[in-house]
């Protein structure tokens, strides 16, 4: 089976839905950010602090190109990964691009107590602006859009059903 690539805003449920989807589809789950950290032997905040965003984005492009060549994966992408057209194009070559679409209020409720740097460094209003900026890009990258406000198991089942029908 081709890869299933999950993407969307923070708190949309990529990891939770991805776990259920991988189980149901008999695929392996892989988080692209964790994979990048393992591959380069450093955490993402450290890469940003020591080498800057440009270095991180280069590493991210390399990881996307590499993972696009693999099969049988549910890939959970960082919220910014598919904003780069090159990354989205690479990933789409290896699978189905699925946007987990949830309203900002749902995403914010899920992340507001988290220690994510973007959450800690920005107000709710600024996070909402980021959400509004990213959503049309996510929609443009999607081959399939799933309701991520629903329970994770329902979202996973609907994604699997839509892919099987296609």
C-alpha cells in the first residue's frame, strides 16, 4: 500500500489519528519530525538554535524526499512541513496527502496547555492568524480532507474508507 501522509495544524490529531489509521491499515507509523531528529542526532529546537531555520528546512526537504521513496507508512508531518511546495510534491509522489481539518477552537483547546514552542511564544490571537494563513495552503496540498474534529477512530476509519474507494 502507498503511504498515507497526514498533515494539518497543531492539535488537529495527526499522531492520534495516525496511530489508529496505521493499526487499521496494517501500516507502520512514522513521525517526520522524530525521524529527522533521529537521522541527524539532534532535537529540532537545537537545530534551530545552532544552525538556524534554513538548515532545518534543508534537512526537512531531504527527509521528505527520502520517505517518499518508502512504502507502507502512515507519515505524520510537522505542521510546517507541507507549507514548502517541494516537500508536498515529494511526499505526494509516494502516497495520498490527507489534510486533517479541524476548526481552530478545537485545535487550540488540544494544544493550549502544551509546551510547544509556537504555543508558548504566541498569543491565542497570533496562533489563530497562523492557522488562517496555513489552512488554504493545507487545502491546496490535500488529495483528501478529513474531519479531524471527530473522534480519532472515526477520522481514521473515514480516511481508510475514502482511500480504499479511490
